[in-house]
C-alpha cells in the first residue's frame, strides 16, 4: 500500500507499508546505524528474531511499519508508528514515532523531514492529540533535526533493559 510520493535530490521516493520481503533491507538500514551496530545483524541467516518482530508489528492494527523506497524499489528508509490510546490528557490518543532511519548517502535531501511530516498527518488522521518520539541522548544532530520540525524536548526518558 503506497502512502505518499516524495521528491528529493532530483529523484522520486515512495512511502509505503513494509512487507515481509523488505525485512533484510530494513535490518541492514538499522544495522548501519553507528549506535546500533553492535546490537544488530544484517546477516540474512540471522533474521529469525526480526521475522518474529515483523509478524507481531504487521499483525497489530495499532502499529504501522513504513518503508521509504527509490523508484527502482530499493528500501532506503523506515519508521514505525504506534497509535497509543490513553487516559491522560482527557483520554488523548498519542502517536509514537520510532526507529526513524534514512540511508546515510541520502541524508540532507529532506527525506527525513518529509517522512516526519507525513507521520504527523497520519497521526492527525487517526485522531491523535500529540505525536511523541524518543531519541538516544547521544544523537545531538537528531535532536536538532526534531526541534527544527517543531518537537520539544519536554520529558526525560528512562529504560530498564531486561
């Protein structure tokens, strides 16, 4: 399912729902991230955990895994959107944006901005009162990027690894 067509750097890109066949490319994009490289593997013979995660995401109507692809169908970006109903803020629905990635060679063309703008519109269409995301504390460039798009660093996040 195609959601949007983006123009950048003289090329056309498509935002669409991820398919299981995209999995190896998605894992490679995530594994190319310098902060995640030690945790991830792009090896095709080690996709089992990613396949299980993909199936769970794809089977959950509150989740949407999106890919960005080139005109020749090469996957070059991704993000995961989650609709979160809640009681706080007078029963407000939130949209969580996670795992935003654009292939390094395509950064600076405005694709990340276009992806986030599309995600915000998608959140509005789903009745979300706010859009939230987290970003690793070490990602100063990403923080500036999100602030340029209107996001505010309003909370402190905590994680407990199990």
